[in-house]
């Protein structure tokens, strides 16, 4: 049995699950989560990782401190002050930050009243899991990673990515999680560690394919179509190299 709770604590991190099954309204245009049940007959469950200390933080710089606590330091979508030198010119930033205020309120509410914490048994229904919309699974402890692996193994479909793939404790996720990268040398590092990359340009993705012989695809996402990540045939599930298309 894989029990998925709305709110799960692993040391100083909180794993939050959102799903229409919990009454959540998920309307991300790129992922199109509501199509999962219509097309695949799989209930969509999206996960977020946030620091447990949220309600105690005062003053400015909240987003920076949240990213410092719950995101991988190698992520190219961090705020500029946290980006590594090689990514300083990378202008994109995580597009999930707008939902953080709601997530912060959830953390506070569930900590104040644990009885609000609903759960579902993933072994009894078909689910599609997205790991994660914010935060990196590499920031979880071993118990948390055990839980993540159980969720993936219990999912009929899953989407998963990590910029923290270099951490030795992440080795178990090769073939299950995309390595989030920005450059070809990073993709080759990931490949040597047992991961396939997500995030290269189309040109670098082709070079990766020629250098490794692995299947490599261009992300087909198009804002003009209704298809989203939840029903994409390519699927970011660690099984193929996929180029980035924001």
C-alpha cells in the first residue's frame, strides 16, 4: 500500500500533494492536469516541496530563502542571487512561484490542525504523479526518497525531474527521473550517472543523441494546442532525453 497524504513531513521539508481527489483546482496550462483522467483514466496528483519553517520567516527575501532550502543548488531556474555563475545569463525563473502564497498557507494550516490532512491509497486507484511542481526531491532525506520511489512505482504514469541528480543518494532514480540540465556537458555527466536529460536545446539534444546513441526527443508542447504534459506520448519519466521548450 502506498498512502499519499496531502501533507507529509520529512525532517525540515514538507511534501505537499495536490489533486482533484483532494478538491484542488489544478489548471496549469502546460501540464493540463485535468486531461489526465479524461484521456488516461488516471487521477492527477502533483507534489510540491517546501521548508517546514515557512510561518516563522519574517521580512523580505522569502522566495530566495525558500529556494535556498528546498530547491537544488544546480537548478537554472533559481532567483538570480542563487544561480550558479554558468546560469547568470539564464533569464528564466521557476514559473511555479506564483502559487507559493497558497502553498505557504497550506503548510501553516496543516501544522495547526493535522486532522485536516486527507490521504489516498495509490494501490487502489490509477494515478499520474508529477514530482515536483516546486522544490527538488534531492532535498528530502532517505525516508522521503523512499516515499517518492514508492509513489513513482505505484503510479500508472509519472512525470519527474531533478537538478540534484549528482547527489549520491539520488542514484536509485536513474531511469525514473529526468536530470534537469542546461548544457551538454551536464547532460553527459548525468548520463554517466545513469540519468537521461531534460532541458537541452534541440541542437545539443541532437549532439547528445549522436554521442550516446540514446533516444532523444524535442518537447512537443505548443501553447496553441490543448495537449499538455499530462497526456504527452513522450513523457518526462526518465526514459529518454528531451529538449527544453518553455
